[in-house]
């Protein structure tokens, strides 16, 4: 995993200068000062003739632009190999990068955890078949991870692709690193190659981060004169570079839509911005120790809801201390802590009393799948009868274990992959989906087909029963039976009443 670090107290660094070495008297003839010591002459050994005649060999000539524009061999890019994802290496091959990018950017927010899990797997899977020089798809892939709040895998992909090769990669690498708290790496690269800088402000910031505050101030002053930096950004950077000059000045107005650099600078100025109304990726900044526990709880829930934060990480933050208040997130934390305590005591009565409240709290917050991931295994001995324990297990990856129960209702038959006796329009649509297996679309890659299927599945979640049946059949048609079953079960169990 990536190693996190925190910004040192900004503005407290002093420029240091090395002492000048004692000067020596100059020679009357300057170049004598730089002459190397005399070396003994070594005669070259006897060598064979280089050529037998004086003819000129053939020389191949290639125009420079032709070499530059020559097709590049496909490069394998991704974080999880095919033997783990179960998806072929040719996942995206066969569909133009522009079409894949359009599908990714047009994909709606996925409401079902099983659908989000498949989407994450697709974005992280190693794949080939696209030319390295065509960045359209790879940028869309990274943008999708960032939109979900998945900073760690997004940064890993960016580093795998080498952000110094493209300004668009560097822009994303710089912003993601700022929110992750690891901006030293991109700053070092920008200092070495200023042409890659996303903005003049980023150059000023990185120069200051390197410890050269004097040069950073000079750069900012020059940018002011040349009007190459927005006035609001320049004012923000002035306070960042020399906060003592503005000690008695009123605080800066808080921006409504800050970028990553503005967010971090306001944090350094002691005016930390709330991330609740900012894009989801900003929530990662609240996972650091500089944020209070409530901010960490809200950020971790937000990221867990999108699938970007592991369930165990959320539980770890829930368990840090006892809630000191009530309402909203505090009630959820308290309910989960009481249930976890009941599990540890082994008291069946205590579990029975605390489980319904904990499940209701987490389900209402859109975290029912997270709760199921954490506790389903410990509730397997309670699934003989319909109830909360059965719902928790059916929501988890252990759903097939619930099929062993004695009572055969729709959910149990669905967990076996053979839904029977539907009692509602949505159960009828699910049953229709499991009655057929649609083959993949002709002429498109498997990845494009799955993106279309996920889009249809979300239409089904929002009420289009025909699309729901089609999506389930399409998932089964490409061998994703587990995703089809889990999606249907989660739709029935986790959907609002």
C-alpha cells in the first residue's frame, strides 16, 4: 500500500545558504587553473583492419515524423490479473477507445453493490488490445476510479502508465496526490520537467514544497505582473508563502468549488474546507489524522457506499472510540458497536436484541452490503427462519449458504439460481431474467457489452422491468451467474421499502 505522510508546518522553514569556500588567487592565464594533471601516454594495441575495401555500406533512412507516428505495440495495463478477475485479457479489445470512453463517462451511478463490484473489477483488470499512444480510454478509466473516490488504485494506474509522458496524466496525478497527501512525488517530477505543470500555481506550490520559498515568491510576483494566474489563486498563494504578513487580516472567503490545490492550501492556512458538498474523491482527505473523528466517519461512510473503502476499514474507524453524541452517524456507530459487543459475548439473546437495530441503521444509510460483508459469516447459524439474519446472509457473498434452509420462499429459490413463484412485478421480471441467457453483443468487446449491461441493470433498479430482465439474462449469458444472483437479491433486500 502507499505510504502516507503529512505536510510539515508551512511557513516555518528558513532558507539556508552554504558558506562560500575560501577563494584562491587566479592565475594570470585563466585556463591554467583548470588543467588536469599530466597523464602518461599509452599506445593503442595493434588492431585488425576495420574493412576490406573502401565501399560505403547501405544506410536505412526513416523520416523522423514517421518514426514518431508509428503504431505502438499494445501494452498490458491494469492492477489485477485475469486469473483473479476471471475476465479475459482481451476484455476491451475490439471496441474503439472513443466508444469505450463514451460508455464509461455515460454510465450512471450504480445502486447495487454487486454491480459496483463488477465495475471496479473491470476498471482494475489487466487488459491489452489498445494502443498505448491512444490515451482516450485509459484517461476515462482513471477518471472513473477518481469519481468513485478510489484514489489508491487510480494513483497506482497513473504510476504504471508514467505520468511524465503526458500532461493529462500529470494533471490527474498531481490532483490525486494532493488529496492523498503524497504530493512530493509529482512535485519532484514537475520541478524536473516544468512543461508538464498543470498550472503556474502548481509550479509555485511545488517550488515552495521543495523548500525554495524565495524562488516561489519571485515566481508568484512574476505571474502577478504577467497576469498568468487568477487573482484569487494568487492571493491564496501569497498567504501560503508568507502567512505572517497577513496575521491580522480577515480570513479568505471559502471557495464553493475548490480544486485539489486550493483545498490543500486552505488546509495549510488553517481554514480547512468541508468535503461533504465536494466531489466524492475529496472525502479521502478526511481519512487523514488532521480531520476530526466525525469528519472521518462521514468520509469513510461516503467512500464505503461507493465501494472505494473496504468494509474492515470502515469498521476500524467505527471502533476507534465511543460516540459522545446522538443522531445520524452517531446512532449508526453506537448500534454497530453494541451488536459487535453482543457477538463477542456469545449471548444469543444479546445478538437477537441488537441485530435488528444495527441492520436497520446500516441499511437505511446505504451500507447494508458493508454490514453483510462484515457479519454474515457469524450469522449463518440463524438463517433457518426468515428474518434479519437471513437477509444479511442473502445480501453477502455467502448467499448460497442460506439456500440450505428448510423454508423455500422466493429469496431462497433465487439464491439457488432458480427463482420460483414470483409474487410481484419485480419478482416476475427477475424470474424472466433467469429463464434465459443472452449471448454477448456481436461486434463489440466484452468490456463494452458489460458496460451496456450495467447501464441496463441500473435502469431496472429505477423501475424499467424489461431492462432488468435483459440485464440479468446478459450477465448469465457471459458466465457472470454470481453477479446476476447477487444483484437480484440485493435489489429485493436493500431497496427502500
